[in-house]
């Protein structure tokens, strides 16, 4: 599978799943635009290192995905966007009657509205190029719910719904739009929580993984960022040309329960 000649923009990609997806797209030969809201030397070094490792063009563009104007500017500055991966996301957990309004607004903006803004600017570029792929990184929480995650669950269900609308609006064109719904994925952030949770509940790290984190994941294994990246590359392949407006779960059986 070669994505040579394609440009991929991955929002929120200086760590975690976004970085894993960006690396798999680069491995497949795509030029990549990395993004986050910071503008550190480390961000630009990440891009330079990835370019060297995979022999492709990699740029880092700062843009805050909580702001519609910056989302739109990201795609405009990229200049081309054959593959758009809407990945940026944050989480906050609280009962709905105590949920801070600013956290609700930030989660809806970063996890959902950024996908609207980026897609709106990217689609005309895809149409001009005669090919396009929109891949939205939703969640098992785009299909099911958990208590205390009102904003996250609402945003992820919204992203799944928007993926269907974009698919219908582009159905007759060589453009597809789908949502990947990961269960628990082992990212540096998740890994860092394991020892803290273990000491908080007086559990071993293995117990935290199996009984707390992966309680709802029947495989009792984390998905990996490479697997989410590989699923994204598959959605960009010719084999996936007629896959549009749907969800692909990478959740170890979570949504089969
Ligand atoms: P992460 O915290 O490791 O990465 C999030 C990325 O988004 C980072 O690069 C961060 O810099 C960026 N980001 C945050 N706020 C931003 C902003 N305002 N503007 C631009 N970038 C911003 O988290 P992750 O686990 O890799 O999550 C990535 C996506 O995958 C999210 O949408 C998340 O909801 C989804 N997801 C994660 C899991 C999981 O278990 N880790 C499961 C299902 C879905």
C-alpha cells in the first residue's frame, strides 16, 4: 500500500494515537502534517526525526483545535489535504450536575467542532485533487456510554453522526469518510496512570489493567497506536474505496458485549 504523493494532516499528533497514526501514514509513504497547540523545539524535532526515519516530507504546524479559526488555518496552511485525520481530543470526568461549563465547551470544541471546521476546509481540496479520505478518531464512547463522561460521549456520538453526513455528501465522489472507534489504547498518558491508580486502590499494576482499565474490554488487552494507524492506512487503501459512512471498532470486543 503506497500513499506516495498524498498529503495527510493529523490533528493533535505530537503524542499518543495521533502520533501513531501519523507514523503509519508516513511509513506508507504519505507526506505528513503534525499538529498540536504548542510550538516547542521538540514539536519541530519530532517532525524532522520522522521525515528522516521514513524519507517523507513532515511538517509541524501549530494550531489550537479549540478554536474554529485556527482549525481552518491549519488546513489552509497545510496547502494540501488528501487525508484528514481528526484526532485531537481531551477528556474530563464529572457527574453532569457538577460538570464545569468550561470543560464541556472545551471538549465539544476540541473533540467535535474541530472535525467540522477541518473537514469543511479540506473537502474542497480533496475535490480539486480528485481523491480524499476523512478518518475521524471517535471512540467506543461514540457508540456506547459511561457515567460521568457526558461531554466526551456527546462529542464522540456527534463525530460518528457527522461522519455519516460527510459520507452521504461525498457518496458520488472518490472521497470517503469513516470513524474509527478505539476502546482503551495504550498511550503514554494511559501508561502513566497505571502506577498511580495501583497505589491509590492498593492493587498490583496487573489488577489495575484487568479490573479497572480493561473492565469493559473482553480481550483484556489494550489496542495499540500502531493498530489504530494501520486501520487508518487500510481506510486509505483501494480495498476500502466502498467503505464510507461507517464505524470500525478497534476495541477488543467492548461493543460486542
Ligand atoms: P493524548 O492526550 O495522548 O493525545 C491528544 C493529542 O491531542 C495530543 O497530541 C495533544 O497535544 C492534542 N491536543 C489536545 N488539545 C489540543 C488542542 N486544543 N489543539 C490541538 N491539539 C490538541 O490522547 P490520545 O489517547 O492519543 O487521544 C487521541 C484521540 O483518540 C482523542 O480524540 C481521544 O478521544 C481518542 N481516543 C483515545 C483512546 C485511548 O484509550 N487513549 C480511546 C478512544 C479514543
